[in-house]
C-alpha cells in the first residue's frame, strides 16, 4: 500500500475508507465472466474518478473496497456511481442477470462504509491534549 498524500495549494489530504455492498437478495451471481467483468468495470470507474484502489475483493455476492479518494467526492456519490454504472453495464452484457433482476436493481439497497487512515482517535486526542498544555496563557477554547 503506497500511501500518497494529495496536496493542493493550501491543503494536505489523505482520505481513505472501506466500502461494502452486496447483490440484491445476496444472490451469488458474481462468478466467472460476470465477476471478472464487474472487477474490470470497478477499476475503470475508479481510474476515471481519480480514486485509488488500495485493496479490493469482488466475491460471489458482495464487493469490499479499501480506497483513497479526493475530498471533492462524497462517499455517497462514489457508491451511487459505482453501483449504478456496474448494475447497468452488467445487465446490458449478461442476459442471465437481466432475467434474474427484472426490477433493474442488481445491487441491494444501501452500503456500509468505515473511515480508515494512518492515525487513530487516540493519536488525535493526544495531539489535542498536548496543544492544550503548551498554551501558557490559557487562550485555547476547549471543546468537550
């Protein structure tokens, strides 16, 4: 995992998260050519959006992705785009999916997302506590 920090003119950013979503009814349809094509589509979408895949798994009934992304993109936008585009393309290309999912919804509603990163809550709290102590004139406004 090569961690690259994104830099702007006034910013330093590294946003990562773990996203999970599943097929509708948890049907195990992501196998063989469908699984391979799903993987290809995800890679294409990520590259087009400037999202880096740190690690990912396309299982038979769900997708797990650990990604690094630009702050201009919201997680909800990314997931909506990923699920919508892959659903449409897979149903266009594979009649077995189109026949099974007659309602046009290939993926289940919803998703799970967890932020990840290189620092922990404890590290942030310790950093803030040190700033509290270093201010000798007690001009810090403490939020607790």
